[in-house]
C-alpha cells in the first residue's frame, strides 16, 4: 500500500529507509491516521522525514502521489447535517435540489439514516470512487465529487483544507537545503559545532536526575538531590569575514550570518574579524576597517591556539595580483611585504581545522569573475558554498578527528 509514495519520496530526494517505511506501515495498522489524508500527511512526515530541510521535497512527493484525492474529516458530520434537512444543504444547484426533492418523495429518511449508520460500521478506511462506501468520487449515495442519480453531494467544501492543498502550497520551500541560509539556519548550522565537556570550573550547577532518583530510592524515598557540573560546549571559533567590493551583492547574506553569530552563546569562545578580498598583515574589528580598529594578524595567530575552528567567509574573487604578489593590496597608501596567499597558508597551517565558505554558488566557481583566485584559495582551504548543505559539510570537516 502506498508503494508509489515511497519511491516518489526517494525520487524527490527524501532519504527514506525501509525501516522507517515499515514503521509507517505499523503506525497505519495501529490506526494512527484514521481520518484520512490530513492525519496521514502529518503522521507520515513525522516518521519519514528526519530534518525540516526535506519538508519541501516531502510536500512535492505527497502532491504527486495524492493529487485529486481528498478526505475531509468533517464529511461524516456533514452527512448527519444533510440527513436532518437534505434540501437546505449549502452548495446545491437548483437542478440538484429538484432531483433531490423528487428522490425524497419515495425515500424513508429513517431508513436512509439507518443505512448510513450501517455503512459507517462496516467502513474502516477512507474511500475514493466506487458505488458503495462513504467517500469521494464514484457513484455512492453518500459523499462528494462523484455522481449518483438519486444521491447528493455531501462535503466538497473541505477541498481548501485538505492535506493535498497544504502540500500543494509548499509552505516549507524555505527549508530547502539548496537555498541560501537565513539567520535561523545559520544558528542551527553553528550549533552543529559542538563538543560537550563537563570539565568546567565552578560548583555543580545542574540537577542529575538519574542519580537523584537512585539516591532517593536508596534513601527509602526521602528526597536526596544530586548535582553535577553542567556540560559546556568546548568548541572555540575564529570567524573571518570578507567585506566590501565584490561582496556587496552578498551583504544581506553576510548580515544574516553576523546576526546569527552575535546571537550564539554556546561556544567556549568566539572571535571574529574582518578583511577585504584577502587576509594580509592586519585584520579589523569592525566593517569600517580603519587603522584604529586594526589588529595584527600575526598577533592573532600568537594569541589563539591551534584548536580554534577557523571559518573564512568570502567570494575569494579578486585580481590574481591581490592574492599572489607583494604589494598586491589595493588600499591606497598601504602595502604588504608578503603575498596574501602566504598569509592564507600560514592560517591554514596554524589551525588544526579550517574551512572557507564561498558566497558564490559552487556551480559558478570555474567561470565566475575571480575563478583563478578561487581555484588558488581552494588549494589552501576546503571550500564550501554558503548554503545549508555547504554549512553542514563544512561543520563535518571542522569537527573531524585527525
């Protein structure tokens, strides 16, 4: 049952396993989605989709599988309403009212109600088409979207509230992993950089529930609270961001990252500095990058140990001389004794884990402006595009054990 749905999920990129599919089948067998597609939509998504990043693909697969099928949960209530006063049911055309009045002349309403009750007792699932069950389509006397010479359309107004309608709207397309990330996605990606440790200084400040239960049980039920030191994220991060020039089109994206970084409070330490096009002798504490806000790059390397996770954000697109030549820096009145590529190599060698997040889509790296320097920077740093997928891959690299 629903086998096509399973293969369509895989086709649209939702990583569904056979184990998860069997779990869904078990849930359906237990009656966890008795009211039709609305409940099935929610139950199936909760079991089969492991991340909100796949909500949009799930909606597309659901729409492709169940388009045209509707099971509004209110259909039974509407049948009872119709039975109480068939001719006053909303949505009838004049012709339908005329045919219904003629059919009701020889029809016993009590007998019809009894028949409906018997059908509901027999019916154990949603029905679409046919001529017997309560449902949609077909020629049954009870339901909607079908045809019965002496029957009546019941329901049909649930169309705009159906699960298929929800899937068709694709409300979750913003979660697609191939889209540029926003502040919330940045925060979630940054939280992947976690290495918990309880070796923090200070007194125990977190209730150990398991030990509390054991101690209380061993104390004849007398409450005995056990405290432990809370586990803190031991990861330290250094973030270097390119600003100005060719980064101007990506200012909104970088502002989102900046907001997410400033709202993050779970790292053991977080440092961030700015540069323009390439890292040289100086880094800067603000985007204005004035001499009064400059910090020696060499000093940063001396102060920060190698266990900091280094993340550079930029398009890596510049004139080759800016990356490869002495005095390649384009700032008026400022020179650099060492090429920018030497500073990047020094950063790469100093920090155990580092990545470059490129604001240019990966598909354009080979033919975009600056493709030569992008290729050179990729030879120094593992480079990923600034999407959810790219961030996920980058965090795996940063947390890899060597």
